[in-house]
C-alpha cells in the first residue's frame, strides 16, 4: 500500500465538494431567467427565513444563489460592455458540445469569446460570455486534459509552466480523483 507524504503540519479541512456560488444581481428575475434558460438551472426552494430578495437555483451538482442588490453599480462590479477576458474571474461549466454552445449563443445574439488550450496533444475548447450582471461564464470540454496532481507525478519547473516527465507514479492520487469524479458522474446520470 502506498503512503501519502504529509505536506504540512495541519490536516486539510474535511471538504466534500463545491456546494454553491453566490452572486449579487441587479434583478433576481433577469438573472433567474438567464440561469434557467441559458444554462439549464432549475429554481429550487429557498429558506423562508431570508428577509431579502433572492433565488436559489440548482443543477449539475452545484447551486447558484442569487442575491438582489439594485444598487450593485455602487460596488463597481463587472458590467457590460467590459471586454470578455478569459483570464478574468469566471465560473466554468463542463459541456458536451462547444460548437453547439457557440451556435446557440449566436442565435440568441449573445457576445462571446472562444479560446483553445492545448497540452501534450490534448485540446480544450472554451467559450466565455457574461451573465446579465457581467459575471463571466465559461463553457468548455475540460475533461480532455487529464487531472494529474503535481504531488503524485514527476515535474520539473521551467519558466512559467511545467515540463512534465513521463508520469511513472501517477497512480494513487490520480486514481482517487478519477474514482471520485466517476462517482459524481454516475450520481448525475441517474
């Protein structure tokens, strides 16, 4: 049995998964419409104890919590027509067909930017666009690049990227992560 080398004196917090992303919005109705109609989220029950306007949506194993703040401009938030920049803060979702995404965005008259990431013969297509409040959304086929934890493989730092040697011992951590991902996919499928 392989042992995991302890990296720090402190044990990591017992996290399970990403639960939700909370976003301030000018109009809950406009944002709900966007996340339902464009991204396929479903409106779910929100606790009645909240004394402010908002909405909870859920799909794909993640929640979106919208909190209405009509004076959102006072907080200098991201608003169109700010350029769509793939290197800016964003929420990313996996999708089956990036080409279909771009065709549908064009049909809806939405502005978007595409990008491509390539690594060792693997290619990821990305599409970036803004929600009604200017928060950036990415849709991609990121599963095309394998998840290889740095701690379990041989890497040699080179400038600002990593030059990976042949992964001889990428078994334990990679298998654990892939098993978790596989279980998540199975849970979503049924």
